[in-house]
């Protein structure tokens, strides 16, 4: 529903449906695998993703429905990555629940090792406890991970 008198009502309803699903997933995980973490790959632009796709992921982290969110911050533009990250990590509490997704070989981006390192460093500066690399393919395995093992992610 793109417009009209019922648009706001539809947006609320859709967000409730998505949040109800996440809540059901949380209950299922707790029952089936106590102690396991629940994460969600989410659209990165919050709060516009609430209107666009019904993802109220900031609320999910605040009330404990998910342990971490992984915003799909897939871009080659470091300034844009930092802008999105800044919106996602406005508070220290929120930053601790965000594992930014870095689009190594996503449809939206193709990153070399230096770009990946820049985005990892940005995530660390923002206070995020980690990051996720997308997607596991030959480029990531053969070109990026060997560089990361040399220092950025070394134990």
C-alpha cells in the first residue's frame, strides 16, 4: 500500500506481524536451544526500514527479541557506510547489539581487502562487538580472508 488513508494503519499492522514472527522465533530458540543466540539480518536504514519492510529492529534489540542485528550495510562508499553505522549506533547500548554487514561480494558492492579493512575499522570505532562479511565465495575465501588473518582478525 503506497498511499491512501489506511497507509499508516497498514504500516503499523505489517510491523506488528514481522515483530510477532521475531518474537515467535525467540521463543522457539529459547525452548529448542537454550543459551543460543538469535540474530537477524536487517535492512540498514532505520527507521525508514520500518515503513518500507516492517522491520522495527531497534525495538527488537531494546526489548531482547534478538541478541544482535546485522544491518546489510553493503556499499563501496566508506562515507555512506559510516553514515549508516552512525545512525545504527547512536548510543553505546545500541552499538553493542549491532554487527554491521560488510558487502564484500554483494549485489550492491564489490570490495577489495583495503576497503574491507576500512569498514571493519569503522565498525570497531563505532563500538560494535563484531561484523559479518557477505558473502562466502571464492573472492572472500582466497583474497580477503588471508589478508584479514595477517592482523585485522588475528587472535
